[in-house]
């Protein structure tokens, strides 16, 4: 895999036993080893999507999670996001769904929307 923690893009080789990483080689700093272990043992991703709105000046509100969530939870999170409807004006950075799915991350508005 390629480390994406900095622009150097070190090519990493890993040896693992199932889902547990035994060795990582090819990294130029310790962040590469941490990245490889995280990516194999418990990958995380930031969810970015859009929510339906009602009574606001755009039909969709772009949102993202306030921090990465487990990659395996993305389908469930996308399904839950499709059920949400934003009905109040928001500003960029406002929390629209606190502790989304109990994952410890909030869903946050990425732009401002006003009432119609
Ligand atoms: S291993 Fe270190 S130097 Fe190499 S890409 Fe990752 S962060 Fe950058």
C-alpha cells in the first residue's frame, strides 16, 4: 500500500496474520507504520454526503462527519443520512446530527442555507 500521510507517498509492505499486522516495512517515519496498521486493522473514513432539506434555499445540504468513522459503518451511515431532512437554517460548521449513530462523530453542515 501507499502511505498517504504526507506527500512522499512511501510504498509500504505489510505482513499480517489475518486482520493483525505483524510487520510493516518501507516507511520513512513511524507515521507510515501507524497508517498501515490502522488501514488494515481498523480503517476509518470521513463520511461526506448531502441531506434533503425542506423550506430552505437549496434542496440538499452538503455535510460531513466531524471526524473519521469506521469504514465498515459507511453503508449504515449513508442509509441513515438518507432519512434525515434539514428544516432549519444552518451555517457552515453547524452540527445537524450530534453523535451520529453513536459513533462519536457529529454530522456537520458544509455550507450555509437560509429559509426560502
Ligand atoms: S511513511 Fe512517513 S515519510 Fe513516508 S509517506 Fe508516510 S508519513 Fe510520509
